[in-house]
């Protein structure tokens, strides 16, 4: 089969993706041109990611694609899942939605990146050298010998970028690349993608991050419920949208929220027994300290934000407070009110917290039985977060990342916890769905007198939701403060 040539456009003439009788994406007349990026935005479950995988030929077997696309003069049948495999890595590459899941946990970083080199074979010194050079250009000189689980979210994303592009692919499909990244890491990623475009590459980006869409420029498409609602230049769509949904999406930033639970926080009883009490805790990995001499107490009803750049130790501090990880010095104590499953965690990567081969209804049923959850609570919470009960018949890999995150929130709230540790709990959601989901979560938190630990890199979200903050930076810069929550009218 003839390979595409440099300078060729990619054109999707018509693409339909279905799960049984349900249409997940139905789009036509999409053109990718060298030097002009295309970004697709829209709510979770709108069909953005399944469209990307239809282009790649990497849809799961239970999803069926129909339609065609061309790269230059070369046609491809989207119904043939093997028809583009010979292009993978050489002409067509995917930067996946979950780099932590896409990277092999048993292989060191250097070996994984080296596998993308043309003509690679095991233990080939030239491939290893090229991998090290590629990592060095991305500011990752020291991580070649590391395993993926030791990397921050931003570092894992750059490693995945190196593995996807080292083979020279000109057409790059990027699926939700900014999830869980702090602003600095997002800026570095945007620079990488923009450089790919400047060098004549084709770039299709799926994202809910409007700031990234603005940074990339080019063209923007807005999807909802499997269809394209509007499209045009990024400047026009993101400043003067024509469709009501796009206007609502742009208006859903946390700085503009005005929910009832934001309008005041009941005074905390300073004499109340803390749910969690940390005294002078310190944690290091190897010779690198993450935080030192941190003391804080979390009482019923309080909302704390753990903020700071990627890799600063926010998740590690949260895990230490829940005693999910040990500390090097100091102590963490829990009150009796937290016993029996009343400490719950929402994970940054919800795919890690659900067994992959088990239907969601089975995983949810385990929680219901273990904690004696009242009948009807599952359905009620699912309805509140905008999901049908039938979605639980699927496995985790058969729902979008945003849908899985909302299901994780439902599962965490089932036992009516005393404290929720939310680790980037809305980082996988578009702005509109984030606002709705956070409203539901915080309403449940307030109604149940639940305390909250929120890990986020989004300072606007932290100010909207919490009134105490621990900001992690360098080991000598741990800032603990209390402030009134922001209420925006």
C-alpha cells in the first residue's frame, strides 16, 4: 500500500462510530492541513475521543466504525481496524489520554521511547542513544532509567510524547493532553505541539482545556452528543461563539461560579476533635524531599486545598494524611469518626481505581453491600451527575474518562464519608461538566457535614471550593493559610 507523502492533507469524508445501536460520533468534512492545527472541544462523552481512535484505527472491538478518510490521495476505510497499522509511528501517531496507563509499568522510560525508533530491535545501542537524545530535548535528561510510576503527570506526558513522535510521524492525534497538568507543564506541552505544527506537521487535538485551544490557535470544532455544533477559527469560536452551548461552555470557568454552597461556610468548632491531625510530617523520595515539617488539622466540614506545581508532592501529602503512605518523620492521627470506610479517595486517574475486566455495576454493588448503602442511592446519585443507570452495564474501558470520573464520585459518596480526598477529581471534565459535577459533589459534602481535601493545580478552582490552603513548592516553601471562600455574584 502506498504511504502518505509529506505535505498531504488528512480529510475525514464521513465517520460514524456506534456501540450497538447508539451513535457515539457522526461527523463529516473534517480537514487537517500542515501547519494549521485543529482542536476539538466539547463535553465528556460527546464523541471527541472515539473520533480520534476511529482515525487511528484503535477503537475497542465493541465499537464499530463506518466511513472513509484520505491522506493525500491514499484512501482508508474506517471500518477496517487494521488498515492504518503500517502507518503507526512512521506517519500517524497517537498521544493517548492516559499516559500513566499507556506507558508499560514494567519497562524503564528509555526502553519504552527506544521502541519507537525505526528499525528498532532489543538492546540496540543506537535506539537507546536516540531515546536519550529525545528525552534530553524535552527536559527529561535524568529519567531514562526510571519507571513510569515515579514520574509526575507532566513528566509522564512528555515521555509519552517522546515515544509517540520519535519515529517521525507527521500526523499527530492528541487525546486530552492537559489533564492533571499544572500551568507550567501545560505551557511546555503547548510549546511542543506548536513546534510540531511549525515544522509542517498535522495536529488534531482533543481537549476540554480552552486555554490550550487558545494557545494552539488554528481551527476549533465544538462537539456535543456525537455531532459538531459549530466550527471555525479558534479566534472566532472562542471569543464570539454562535451556538448557545459554546457560550455556556465558555461561561463555565470556576471564577464565574455562584453556587449556594459558596455563599458562606459554617464556622468550624475549634474545639471539635480533628478528623485528621498531622504533626511535623516530612516525606522524601531518595534524596529529594517533597515536604518538610508540615502540621495541620482537618475538622468536620472544613475544606482544604493542596495546591502547587506538578511533582511538588500534593498527592503524596494527601495520601500521607489518609495514611495511605508512610511519612519519614512526624505523625498522622485519625479520629474514630473516620473508621469503617468513612475516609474516601477520588483518584486522579479513575481507571486505576476500577478493575478493568469487571462491569461497573459489579464494582458499585461491592460498595453497596460492604457499607449497607440504602436502596435507590446509586440511582439517585447517578441521576444527579447526569448519567443513566444503564451505563453501569459497561466496563471501565467502555466509558469516557469524564464519565468514569463522575461514576467514581458517585461510588465515593455512597457510604456518606466523613472526609473525601479528591485528587484532581474534575481534571478529566470539560468546564460545563466540571461545574455541574463539582456542584453535586460539594452539595453532598455540605449536606453530609463532610470534610474535603482537594488536590488541584487550578488556583481558581481552589479559591471557589475551599477556605484553607496548603501550597507546596520547594521543600523550603510550604505555605499554609486559611481564607474565606470566594463567592462570585
